[in-house]
């Protein structure tokens, strides 16, 4: 899931702005236009990857999603809590050894705002020093503990409008080593408006890793040099609620080679997501 309630309002306004003026529209007050948002998403995932032959069905989870802008900082993040009732069925069932929680934390720091320079050019509206942290809720040193560091920008894309793009280097904090790169992009496009003020949006994201070291794998779980995932969602939004469906495609996701090794994880394919949202 990506930034929704505030972006829905911002998307229309951004489309009306010219690229040369957007990066400097805060004037001398870098806190002008600050905002924050939060929402809870009740979700169900069908056939989420990666998965083994032993995984059965899907799983429910609660996603606490947040974001906003404060001065030089543009923030997005969420916390997922899986299998809320600790049920004994599904691919995150009790006893499967799966993590109970996962967190993504992605602050970006505006180089335009920090330096006072207007770096907008053509479709590029604002430039950032971008960071991303993925944390698992399992054993320290064993569960996911990945960081990404790089450069990002807000880019005006035909039809989609304002689209966040980032290019990172990947640093694994468990292994204390760099391993390849990741390109990420996300968008939120309202495209159908109803008379009651609600609307339907096309929203999603792409995370694609490349340049990875295959030597990080082993005979149990071999690694690929590239892979990623893309989410394409259609969601209905009102001021306080949202409902949505998303299709997510995977290709050697997390650089895990599909069907390879002793474990034979399935890491390429499609998953389906249902979402019910309450906005704060």
C-alpha cells in the first residue's frame, strides 16, 4: 500500500502546477505545506511469495500505514502484523516459523530544501537523498535487516502524474556488506470520480533489485543477481474509508532464485490482495 488520503488531494493540485515552480513553492518557509497522514488497512493476501510447497493458502494481516512531509523530510512507512488471531492455517500459521511483524521505513531528505537550490528540470520536480529500511520482527541477526541508500526524485509521468522514483545501493546490516542496487517507484492516480466525492484510483509500486552477488546463496536457497516485485491496485476512496484489490507480480523476489536449491522456494508468479481501510 502507498500514500493515499493526502496524495489524493495533492495529485490534482500537482497536475496543475508547472515543473519549474513546484520545487520552490514553499518559499522561505520550508515548513509551509507540512502534512501528516495515517491509516489502518485490514488485508488478506492470496499466494504471496516467496513460498514453499509446505505453505498452505494465504494469510490475514493488519497494516498500520503512515507518511507525510515535515520540512526537509518526506516520509513513508508501514508496520504489518500477520495472522492476528495466531490461527493454525494459512502460509503464516502458528508453528511455521514465520515472522509476526514486518516494518518498512522510508525517509527521504529534500536536497532542494536543504541547500535552497531549485533542482527542478523538465519532469523532475524535487530531488532527494533517499533511504529505505526493511526490518523483520524475528530473531535479531537472523530476520530481515536491510538498508538502502541513494538518490530520489519526484517525477511528473504522463497520465500517472507525480511519481516517486529512487535508485539505491543495498547494504545488508546483518552481513555488514553491500549487495547490488534497487530501483523503486510508486504512484497514486485518481482516475474516476463519483458524484458523492469519492473516487477510484490506480495505485502501485515497483521494487526491482539488480547487480546482486549470487555467492550470497547456498545449496539450500540459491540467489539470483536480479529480481523484484510490482503491485498494481485499483482502490475506491472516500474521505474516511477505502476498499481495494491488488495484483502483485514477482520475479526472483528478494533475489531468491525461483524453484532452485534443496528448499525450492517459489519466488516467481502472482499474488492477490484485498484491502479495507480506515483513514485517520
